[in-house]
């Protein structure tokens, strides 16, 4: 190991940064995470640096670089022209001050690692300059895996340390910290259940408090429409904390891989036209597991609040006194459009998105197509492959142009994804021709005619000209 990692106390210390541009700004962005005083030595700071000076976040020296700029400093960064960088390095070395010359490893007496900041937990990743890309990859992996509030959890641990040491002996003490950092207590903390967390800590630490029966909790988690990298950090944290996972048909195996290894997994997949597990049975199952005092994750494809029957599960749990929260996910309408490089809204041409389900058209009150198919709208149709001929017929009947563009995305975000464009007139024919099956999104793109705007703005301009003349 050529470079030895250490953490330097920067309280009441000064760091000098010499330079005016992006490289100096990058270093200062990082240094601003510390409590050190930052001194910028620069003739013409860029806009970002000027803004920091104006805010009083850093101090600024404009005169030519000299010894006084760095003699009282703990660390020095040089991000200027090569000749100035060299002078900074030589002077810092003479004064015995650690110096970093940006992008010049041979001129550095220290290097800045990639940092994962969950203050007071700070992880530094270094590759001795050999593989900075690898350092960034490791950083991104840790950033996704470590909850953003890990630092706050660590602070709280500090406040409990003496009490735990006094009240618990081994092995209960170790079990407490296990639960605190990655078990039930951590789970309550991240969910923001302050009262329950306090009660649970008191219950464990203060044996005079009589044990209360703990109640469970249900979280509706959006898994996104495909692979695990479309999960949110919050979804991931819940998957790693839950005792029970109740999941749907469209959940990708890579998402299930993210669950706690010892979590119980219950499949309640509903096939189209073959509702193998009825919604009432799912509700009962969630309740039964939560009543055991467990954290139950109800994992749904896409976003749980979009055609996911979340409403019934929210009502049912609340009616039975079980707390329930929702973790949003990436819905199929946006994910599939992104995957094929399309936009949903387009400044003046498309200003509204309507999410519709083809499923609830069967036997339900008919949609008011004339009011739905408004110019300037994208209609994103879920579960609509089967009902597409009916939808096509209804849209044509209310006067929508036959040539209206339609985009189909089948099995979006998966290796088997297929996508094609057609027109409203050819919609059912092309769905059959391509043998499209669920899951698929159908987008009816009703662009506004912007030439009307141009004409009216021309006539407004003409009016103005008339008035002015
Ligand atoms: C029961 S709904 C659930 C929607 C989900 N809650 C969401 O927000 O995406 C299922 C429908 O979502 C759409 N869908 C889900 N995943 C999809 C995917 N990977 N590709 C295309 N469509 C998808 C299909 O229209 C499918 O029939």
C-alpha cells in the first residue's frame, strides 16, 4: 500500500485552493462538506465560484500566489495553470504542507479518494490513482446500497450507547445493535415511525416496561416495470428489511433477488382473465402476516398507485388498524416511452397525458371518448391489448383522425421488448399481425395543430403593429 488512508480533523483549519475554473470548483464542492475554512486564490473565479464568494461560503484572495496564501493551511489544492501549479507544489513541499495538484498524481503528496458521505459515516475509496473509474463504480454501488439516512441512524446510536451498555449484557447487547442497524429497529427508523421506535427501544432496554404485543406494518412497493435497476433506493431498502414479500406476476426475478434472503416470499400473481388469487384473498393474506408483527412488503409492478388496486389494500389495512405506507415506482407509461426514446409531453404539441386502463372497460360505464381524445393529449393505455379494437372503434366514432400516430411497446424494459408505430386506422390489424401480447403499452398520440397558434400569434402581432402605428 503506497497511500495510507487517514481522516484529518479539519475543525478550525484552513484549506487553500488555487485556480479559477471547473477543476477548482469541483474540489471546493467536495471541501464544502467539511467544516474547514476554504480560501480561494484566483484572479478570475468562474460564475460558480463567484456565487460561493458572494454567499460568504469561501474567502477570496486575488493577488499573485505567494507563501502567505498557504503558510497557515492544513491542505493545499492546486488547480491552476501548469507553471503556477508547480510553484504551489514546490512551496507547499518546502513548508511541509500536504499538496494535491489536480490530475497530476506525480506532483501530489496526497490524493482525494472517492467519498460516500453518510456523515458521520464516511467511506473513502482509493485505487492509488490506478483505476478511478473502478472507484466511481464502487462508490455508485455503495450509494445505492446505503440508505441516505444512515448517518442520522449512526447519530442516534451515539445517543443510546451508554444506556445500551448499562442495561444490556452480551449477547443481548449485540442483538440490540444488529436490530438497530439492520433489523426491525432500523426499519422503524427509516419509515419515520418515531413513536413506535421509541417504544420498541424502551421495551428492549428497560425491562420494567411490560412487553406490549407488537403490530406489523404493510408497505406497498413499486417495483418498476422490469429489471431491478429501475427500483428506487427506498424500494430497495424496504425489500432488504421486509420479513414477508407478497408479489405479483409481472415482478422481474432480478427484483426478487434484492429481497432479504430469509424473507418469506408469497406469490399472488393474477393472470389476465384468470384471477388465480382474488383481491379479497390478498387483503386477508396481508392482514394475517402483519398481525404476526411482521413487516410485509406488497410488491407490485410499476407504480402501486397506477392500476395496481392499491386503494383496496390501503382501505383494508387501515380499517383493520394496520399501518400502511406506499413507495412509488416507475410506471410502465413513462418507462416504456423512455426505453424507446420517446417523450410523452412535447412543449406545445402535447400538454396532457391521460392514463387509461383497457381492463375496466369490460362491462363498466363507457368512457367519454369525446372528452378524453382532446388535441394535445397522449392517451397511455394499460391492459388494453384485448380491448384495442373497441378503443379504436370508439375513437374513430368521435372523429379522431384515422392517421393519428399510435406507438406500441410490448414487454418494455426487458430483453424481449418489441416496439412499433402504426396509425389509429391500423391499430387492431397491426396488433394481430405482430401477435402483441400483454404486458404492453399502447400510446395514442393526439398532437395539437400548432399552426393555429402561429396564425393567431401572427394576427395578434398584426393587431399590435396596427395599434403601434
Ligand atoms: C395491472 S397493470 C399494472 C400497472 C403498473 N402498476 C404500472 O404502474 O406500470 C399491468 C399493465 O401495465 C402495463 N405494463 C406493465 N409492465 C409493462 C412492461 N414491462 N411493458 C409494457 N407494459 C407494461 C401493461 O399494460 C400491463 O397490462
